[in-house]
């Protein structure tokens, strides 16, 4: 009797997860760090992440048509992000970084990514608020702006964690 084949949970392939994940990792770490330390995501990080998709997407997506359609994801998220930024719901850097992340996400995986983001938003918010109250940790980086913010939160941490979790799950699926 043959074991049942395990269906893939995500539309993104393991190859996409590995390639996009490895190339995105240093950029995501950079964005998270700068957002924690300065409460800003640099435009260079946004452009670097977009450049990863522009180049690597040509090689790991199954068709050129799908590659081109992924740019629609960027446009939609950019418009939504700028509207949210105009309403002061998030920073402009967060909006741009989310837009740069969007082409990496297969349309069929949007619900899964929103679930990942929602869970990580709660987790990263709570952890950030707890960690900043611990003097031994806070004193390791006393000048970080995010420690002193009363209402704003470094969303770049959550966005970067979402990107890496999604791509990591894609890489690990069979």
C-alpha cells in the first residue's frame, strides 16, 4: 500500500521559496533592523527587494505571463498602502515595503499570507512591547527609536517576518 501523497499547502513552489527566501533574507533583516532603530524603512531596501523579484522572478516562476501578472500585485498593494498611509494607519515606508513584497506572493496564497501576517502582527507587537520593558535588552540598543514610541510600532519587523515565514513554508513543503 502506497502512502498518500501530501498535497502542497501553498501555490508557491519549494524552488521559489528557496531562491526568493535566500535572496530576500538579508534585505528583510536590514528593513527590520532599520525600522527598529530609526522607525523608517529605507527606500534602498524597498528597491533592493523589488530588484530581487525583477531578476529572480524570471527564473523561478513557471511562465512569463505569471511573472508579468505579479506586477499587478505590486500596484494593488502600493495603492492600498498609500491610502492607508494617508489615513495614518501605517508609514509610507511600510506601504512601499509591502508593495515590494507583493509580487513574491502567488495569488492563490493571499489568504495564507494574510493569516501569517495577522498572527505575526500580534506576536511581534506583544514581543516588542515586552522586550522594550526589559532594561538588560533595551540597554543593548538604547538609541533605538522604537523603544521610545508610545503609539507607533515598527511594522517592518512584521512585514519582514511575514515574507520570510511565507517563503520558508514554501521552501519546506513537498
